[in-house]
C-alpha cells in the first residue's frame, strides 16, 4: 500500500517443484478449496482403512510370535526325545570309565513321563490346530 497511484502487482504462482509429489490428501483438500469438481475426502473410509491396517499389524505380530514359540517348543521337545532315546541306547559306562549317561534313573523316568503325558500332546495339538486353521472359519 505504498504510493497512491501505483497498481497492485499480482502474486506469482509457486514454483512447479513445490507442487510435485504432494500427498493425495493435500491435493484433495486443495482441489476442494479451489472449487474444482473433486470429491472431498471420505474420512470414515480412511478411518476404517487405518483401523484395518492396525488390526492386520497386530495379527501379523501375534502370528510371528506364535510361530516362533511353536518352533522353539518343537526344538526343545526334539531335544527331550533325543536325550531320552540316548539314555535307552547308550551303555551305562564303558570299561575305561567313560560314562555317556548324565541323567539319574529318577530324572530319566520324569523325562519319560513328561514326554508321554497327555498334557504335552494336547497343548501341542491345540497350538497346531489354532495356527493351521483356515482364517475365515
């Protein structure tokens, strides 16, 4: 508002580099404000999509954790089976004093009870059933 007789100069448009690569929500808002015939953003659909992404992330994280747990439990169970089978096959002690059995008779019987109890089998089958079932059942 300087001199009385001067014309107001128009403001030049922003450089083209600023308009490239903007996010779609900003473009939708700019189009809605400028009066172009672009539909306003659908906030409910966006919220539903965001909630779906959060839920999927949680499901994926749970699936990965459950898979790791099942694999670790399987490895431990295989170790138990190997130890029990080793104690069935290996001799008590060799003539020169080498002993390859490290469990006592009581520990060996407890290991056998653990391996062949119904609880271990039912927990394992329940976990496997839950992981392997089809998603939309």
